[in-house]
C-alpha cells in the first residue's frame, strides 16, 4: 500500500514510475495497486492552473517534476492518462501506461465530443464547480461510478478553477495515437467506453473506478507490464 509523500515514495532502484491520478483525484484511488519492487513510485500532484493558462504551459510545469536525465516510466489514470501522454512528448519515457483513459481524441465519448462541439464547458461559470452545490456530486457520480456511494472519497482536488479548466482541456484535447502507449480499460467504463478503443488489457466488470475496485486484477496486469 502506498504511504503518500509529496515526492518520493520508495527508494528501491534507479527506475522510477511517475504517476498522475485522475481529474480531481489524488493518490487515494490508486493506493491499493501493487508494482514490482524494483521500481520507485513517484506521484506527481495536480497543479492549480494559472488564469487562462495554455495546456502546453501546464504540461511543461507538470513535466518539470520529472528528472529527464535518467530512465523512467509514466503511468496516468483518467485525465492523468492524457497528461502523461503529453508529458511523454516533452520527456520521453521507457514505458507509458494509461488506466481508464484514451490514446487519441478519436476515442472520446459522445458526451465529451458534445462538449468539444458545443463549447459548453468553456461557458460554464466557475461557481458551477463549487463543491458545496449538489450539482457537483451528481456530475462526479456520473463521471466516476454511478453505483459507488463512496465515490467522493477519491475526489480530493476541489479548486473550482482547476475543475473548470481541466474539463475544458479534456473536451478540447487533440492527439494522434502513439502505438507504444499501453492502455488498460474497464469494460463497464462510461467515461471512456471500451467500444471506442482497442485496449491492450481489459478489466472485466471494471467501471471508471476500476483501479480502486479491481485492484488485484490491475496489480497483476501492472506486474506483467513492468516485469
């Protein structure tokens, strides 16, 4: 199990796996995953975007936490999967693994694509994302797992501007698939439906929260990937 520190977690080898969690989520959604002991696990916390910050600038700030002078791997969950693919363009990794995420904009769901076309996320007021409103709970439940009443325990980064900015960037995201990216999807994920993708690994019965709810199966997959 992970014990959170802002930077280094284990000192096990020279090969690090840098991990970025999902939209609004900290390490908790991934804390029960197990990795081969030869790796050092490093979590990269989400930054709060600067006002009207360009996505490329934000990616560079996230990537600055990575030592590009040594070999490393990247793993991202959900929006973190998008982020690590962008980071990989700046600082190439030995392996890039995405959990519950997409490899290109062609894999977007109809809901996300509708946001891209209508620009609705851009016009939503920041106050919409205030965590004291019941609307946010409904949105989060729909995005993560409608059947899981404990979903908000994983939803930790609640800065309204960060949430609005992130949803805008997800809807606007354009990316050509990198065939070297390793994709793991749940077959019941409604955020990034499996029908839109050709994942390398499928987690049976996995909703968008599969890293937390199917951690044994995911840990086995990660053991095979990072053997």
